[in-house]
C-alpha cells in the first residue's frame, strides 16, 4: 500500500522548482536533500524515482528542487504528481496517540452510545489541523454524505486500531446535515 507524502501543485520560478503540498508530519525527513522520492503522475501506472536536490520553505509553501530538473516546462509537466512511500517501509509510531493516515482510513466511527456514524474515508490536513472525512452510514441520514470531524482529543477520545473503531464525542450540531 502506498502513502502520499506530497503533491506537486505547480512549478515555481524558471529553474524548475516545484511547489509541493505537504501531506506528511515529517517534511524535513521526507524532502531532505539527497532523499529519493517515488513520484506517480495521475492516471499513470508506473512510478519514477527522483532525488531531492534542495527543499526550502517560502511563504508557507515547500519549494523542492529535484536533481536533473532545471526547466520550468519540465516542472510544469509534473503538476499533480504524487510523492508516495510504501507503508511497509514506515517505522511504527513511538507515540500511542499518533497514527498514520492509512491506519485510520476505513475505520468505523461511532458515538459513545454505540450509534454508527460512518467510515473514515480519509484524513484531511489543513492549516487549522487534521480533519476526519467520514462517509455517513446507512442509518445516519443522509447516507453517503461527507461529515468532517476535527481530529482532536476533545472530539475523538478513542481510537482503537485493534478494534477498527473510532469513538467520537462531537459538539451539538456538528453531525447535523446542512
């Protein structure tokens, strides 16, 4: 299974730098100079290896230069590319309250009283923090709608990977359809 650690948003400047949307808690490690990245273009079955030449923060964005990529036109061709790592290569988390996104995806979400809310579709990373994107269950109308729950201890008191279960305690109104 692959885990996305970044996505190329666009090129930057004329020398082939890339603006990368970071999707990892460890950008300093994943995008360190000399690191090899596996890139996968949308709709492409094959991957390609790239070596990070440099990475720097600029106006709240990560700018990455890849070895051998020194032209804006070539960089533009990488727009939408996903940088991925194999989940089998990830070390186990040392913190019991930290999880990889792929560990949470697919878990059942329920309220403290046992009412099933739905299933975690993905973990969204925003400037304000992480959000669980939950697909509403059949018994939680309207079924199939997206529910966003901030992934904070106050609202997500229990995560059990062993039981494939997340228990949430949302404030009143958060789960109401709009």
